[in-house]
C-alpha cells in the first residue's frame, strides 16, 4: 500500500472513530496518521491531526466534562 493510501485509510478510520465517540481509538489512530502525514509531506494535515490527538487525549482524561458538552 502506498503512503498516500495509508493516509487516506487512516483519515477514514479516524473519522469513523470520531463519529461514534471512541476517543481511545481516535488517540491511537491519530498518532499513526500524524506520522503518515509527515511521511508524505502533508505538514498542514499533520498539524491538524496533532490537534485532534490532543483533543482525544483531553476527552479521555476528562470524560465527565465531555459528556456534559455532548449531552443535549
């Protein structure tokens, strides 16, 4: 699999994990996506992915606050 295909596959996987609120999966996948994005020279994408990674880690560290924000 080419690196660009790896990036695309990881983007899809991160999006799917975000849709279901699986923060642990987002944190794990975003670390891989960050490295893959850097490998193909997508520095802007890597910066955005790094932010998503930090958000996921914050969500894991503070689940009650996240639940309050996401609750209607």
